[in-house]
C-alpha cells in the first residue's frame, strides 16, 4: 500500500497560493517599500460579510488572501495584489465621502462588505497616511475597524482586549533575543 | 550513484518575494541547487516507513529514559527535567513537527538514522514550499514529490485541540485559543521559518501573533506579547537546552507556567530528550536489531570507524570522523565542545558523480510527511546546499 502524499495539496494553503501568484508574475516585484504595508487574510463569514482573521505588517507590497464560501459551502481562496486592493479601497473611500459606505454608520454585527473591510484594515497603507489619519479621526470608522478585524495584530496594535495589568512580567533572551549577527540559522541541526 | 535532473532555478528577486531571503551563502554560493534528486516511489515509501518506525522507537526510548531516570546520561540540564516529565505525561503537549536526518535510502543504500532534530528544525521553507515551487517553475508534475508537509503540519496544529480525535472536529472544539510565534530578531531564516508555521496555524483556524523572543513577556500566570496580550500557546524557535543553560530563571518560570496550566509551549520540553544524541545509544540498547540504527556508544568503539558528535551539537559543528584506530580523519570545530560526546558507527552518504554527499531530511508531523536533501562534503554543515527531489 502506498502512503506517500504528493506536493499537490500545497496549493490549498495560503502560502502555496502566494508563491504561485509570485511565480506566475501576478505580483509586482518588491519596490521602495513603506513600513506600514500589510498582509491581510480576509474570510467570508456565514452571513456573507467579510472579517480580517489575520494581519501582519510586510516589507513587500501589500497583499491579501480572500477566502470566500459559495452557496454550496465550497471555500475558494484568491490573492489580491496591491493594485487590486488600492482600487477597492479607493472606491470604498469615495463611497464614504458620499455618505454611502457601511463605514459611515455604526457597525451592525461583525464584518462588512469586502471593500469596507479592506479600507478599514489597510486604508492608510493603501491610500497613504493623509487619508489614513483622516479615517482614524472618524469614530464610526474606528468602531467598524474593530468589528471587522479579529486578528491578534489589530487587537494588540489597537491596545484592546488586554486582560492583565501585572507589573511583574519579565522578558528574557537579552542579547540573543534582540539581535543576531548571523544571517543563517544556528538551530537547524 | 545518485541521479540528478537539472532544472531552471528561480531568480533571487522572486525567491525574496516569496519570503526566501537566505538564497545565497556567506561565500556567495547559491544555497539551493539547480538540480533535483531523482527518487523512486519505492524509495520514498521506504523513507516514510522508516521515519514512522523511528518515531515510535523514540517514544518508547523516551519512556525508558523517564522510567529509569537516565537524564544525566543524556546530558539533560537538571532545571528542565520536571518540565520534560510534565510535558510527557499530558497529551496536550503535542509534538508539532520534527526532522529526521538520514543516510542512505537512495542508490540502493540502506536507510540509517543520523540524528533527529525534534525541537527546532529548520529547512522547513525549502522542503515544504521551495522544492514544490521549483516543480511549478519548471512545469513539472507537482504530484511527483513526497511533500505533504504544509498540510500535515496544519493538520497537526488542529490536533493541539482535537488530540487523537479527527482533526476535522477542530472547529467544534476550538474556543479562540491563540498561538504566539517567536524567533530571534535579525535572522531572516529563522523568522521566515516561524512565519511559515504561523501561516500554517492560521490556515488550520487558529488566532495567532508574532513577537520576537526578546519582546515576549512572562509571569507565573502566562506568556504575553509586548502589548501584554496573553497567549494560550507559545511556539519558540529557540533550543530548550539554551533556555536551560543561558536562561535558568526562564526555565523555572516556564515549568511553573506549565504546572499552572496557563500556557502550552511548542515544541514540548520532552523534545529535548529526542534532541539529545545520547538517545541513539538508548535506541541501540532497546532495539539492537533495528535495520535503521548505527551502533552508538558513549565510548569510542574499538576497531570501528566512527563519528564523534556532541550531545546537543548542531549543523555538523564539533563533529569528528575517526578511523578504526581512533585517528581523526576529518573534523569540524564549533561551540558545542562542552557537551558530552557520543560515538556513532561511520556510514558513507550516497554520492553523485562529482563526489558530493547527500543526506536525506524527512519531516515528521504525526507521520512522515516530506523529503528533502542536503548536499555537501563528508560532514554536512551550515554551508551544505539544499537539493529538492522528484519521484520517478
């Protein structure tokens, strides 16, 4: 009996999709980068709305994995490039200025449409700091941002959900934790 | 002789774009070979069988060490013995993944265990992602590679919650527990290894965070990121023995956190037992007839060519090849000289036409799940190259 399972299933994982999109040239090469660029994983909920389930700063261009579920429950994943994300955020921002976006009002439950979710999670990274700051001054925008983003990164960055106030916590790994002079691994064995 | 197939390499910019920044070694040579090792289906199947059996043998040997209090013999630091026993006693301390390094298995040579990297294995990105990307880049059939690592580790993340039950039951039982991932800062290989594991955990359905080791906070109530958000799991790409030796206070604190059931640390403390090369001597005692073991002892064997290694040596450092009379034939320096030595019967690695040696690395996550090769000289070290494979 044969047990070997092939590499085919890598494509089902997020990393496989990202690699594939880079190999097929869907993603632009790294350019002059801004620190606040983001990698988002956005997932469609049973109610059809979208929620950011993971978020991380990236040194490359911003990009997102969109995980949608169709009526039959089939999950599909696609990669959105920075250009696609910008376009979507821009459209949502225009809707917001016209008072026609979900972001104009208080959140209704968790999640929003895809455009609103992306603008809330990465408005500053995609449209620039000026617009990002303006958005952050809007309290409904901030509430929607919290209701559409479950990622640990967002929660820690926004300072919410912290439970402990103990002052006894300690850090370790002095020199080793802070930096390493070697660019290759010492721990691989 | 090992058969190789030449392929088109992926250029450095593209490699960096997919997160693989360590493509060039410090001597400016390329780390990833533009060749693939040709492996037959039967050879891949044999690696799979061998590694599953070896893991079972390691589990039996760990129980033997604990029952007979052989920690000192294996060079285990005293301040982690309690953590090792505690983690071994409770299945929630699930072993996420490890990598067996093997000689043989191709070119008609028998598979022999070289060592088990159970605690902090790297080469993960290369084996799980990059060698698959090489197939895609060269329009080769991705079904022809023994590489299910991404899916296997994702599934094993789910087992942190489901344990021995069906991992597809994960959603039913998962209650928002978070995993914090950590590596030393400033080392792209280690950070990317951890980021890849983090992505596998996200795909599995976990909430996750990343914090460089120096930013992680600890108290008796748990483990926190730099914003003091508590986490139920902490994955550290940092050796347990270094925590024991360099960070005694942390070793004690982590044991308390485990005892208080405030957080679970990955890989578990018992992987330090697996990591000790002294285990290979215990394996020889317990399984003298196993075809996968090389004779291993705490004293140089008389009249037998052998390799001297240190209990917790890594990446070929402090390794010596001795001839049958005990003379050194080849030796690597390194920082592990203070650990006790073990002596393992010498075996020649399979070679290619240019005389390069090949060592197989087989990942294990609940079962054997993927194969890659390292290529170098007689002693495989940090300058050895990664070589992907294709099944024929």
